[in-house]
C-alpha cells in the first residue's frame, strides 16, 4: 500500500494522516534535462554536487545516468577521465559539458507534439488521476461526489529569451491540474 500523506499545521497542534490514493510507479526515475537549466544554473548545479564524489567519473555517475540527454551522449575522450572535482574547478569544461548535452538531443517540444508523455511518478491517465484526486478531496474536505470537476492543462514553458544558441534560456513541459 502507498505511504500515507501526513499534514501538520504550524499554527495549531494538528496532525492528520491520509492514506495515499495513488501508487508511485516502481520504475519511475526523475530524469533531469539540460533544458531545465541556464548555463549559470548548470554551473551552480555542478558546483553544488557532493564533495565526497569528487573522484568519481562525471559521465558514468551523473551525466549518463541522471540526464535524459545523457543516454544519447557518447563517452568520448573528453569524458574518459573527467571527474566531479575536475569539472567543478573548470568553467570551460562545465560550459563544454553543457553544450555537449544540448547538442545531443533537442528540447522535448522538438521531439514530440504530445506533452502528455511528461514523466511523472504516478499514472497521469485522465481517469486514474481524476479518481485519485477525488478520493483525496473526499478525505480532506468531505466533498460531495457530484460537486467534483476535474480539468488538466498540458503546457510548455519557454523563457522569453529562448533560442537554440542562448545559454540563458530554459524550457520544460508542465501540467496544471484543477479540481
């Protein structure tokens, strides 16, 4: 059974526990995308990685496994010996890694016209998600079955300065659910 949702109020001494209404997918992995980061944000991400990993190869332990673009990126001479520690100390190498990731795969919007494929940890099938939200709202707010309305909007965000050659641009798909 999925884990319970626990609500704790900071203003009052109140704690409530609600059972999960939808299971998390067993095989779900939250993959990063280089398009979620500007170059400045990517530099910050690299520099914030744990110091204990400084001797590990950045390609094997991060780029290839954690980025959706990483599986398309070949392990070339540049990545053969590049460690976390080496990358953290060299802006040029961070910039080259950033560009290699961007060159390996286009943004999600250029790969598919369907934003429904946005990977989330639970089933986003309209009926399944609607049922889970209805159950949650009935638990928390004691709503009536016939007063429930479900709407979902699939959208794509592109920063105003987005372009293929702009390292300050970010873009990503998102979903808004209203109930």
